[in-house]
C-alpha cells in the first residue's frame, strides 16, 4: 500500500511513508524501549488512540518495516518487531533525537528510552 509519489524527491517519498505524527514514534518505541505489544504502545506519553495505532501498525507491516507474530493462543494477540528494513531507520531516529536535544529547550531522553548503539 505505497502511496502515490508526489515527486521523485527521496525526502518527499520517505515522508509519504513515515512522515505522519505517529509512525516514527511507534518505531522509536520498538527500537529504543523494546515495546512489542499493542498495549505497550498505548502507554507512551504521546497518547495515541487505539484506532490510529492499529492503522499505523498495519501500515508498517504492509511497508515491510514491521512483522507481527502471535504471542499466545489468542489469534488477535500479536508481538510486533522491526524487520531489518525497519531497524535501518536507527540512524535517522538518532540524528533526530540529537537535533532535538541540541535545539529544543526542555527535551530529554527518559531512562527507558535511551538511544543505544
């Protein structure tokens, strides 16, 4: 489900895929806070709604950035994990975090969200 491209610009095309206000935060939570379950993503301080979270997880799976696997006998309980392609966004998130820490007063990384190598 790749959206139509507005231009051949790689920045524009990337933003069309992951540039909304929630997608990179879900990836952040998987990457730096080891969140894997739907309920864990809902605990993030930004307060994503359940319908948007479900939509973004489905989109991330369709884009090949996330894969899901059942974690119990209940068919609707899933663990979500980044694929290699999803993990390749690590440098992007690290640079965004570093920029925010340097240029935006009052920002910090909580202990559970430290950006590790």
